[in-house]
C-alpha cells in the first residue's frame, strides 16, 4: 500500500516553495538597483554624498519647513 498525502503535506510543500519564490517587489527593487548603478550621474551624486557625510557636511532636517528653508 502506498503512503497517503494529506492536505497538510501539500501545504507544507507549498510553504517551502513560497520561501524560495521571488516576489514582484524583489524584481522591482532589482530593476531600480540596476537603473541606479547604470546611471553615471546618479552614481557620481551618490559618491559626492558619501564624501559629504564622511567629512561631516550634513545638516539634520526635522521638518518640511527646515527642508524648504534650505531652498
């Protein structure tokens, strides 16, 4: 006699598959990352921002008014 498969067995296998699945959000995040990494102007701006942070050239913004006052 062969072993029977229960609904719980199927459910557990589906949960294992779900853990390995790529979601739409994962794919969108990957596309966004590739677009950023592929844009030389964006990458240069990020490098400059990193240098500013390293050198302490930052200002804490705690409100929209703070941000607008910088414009």
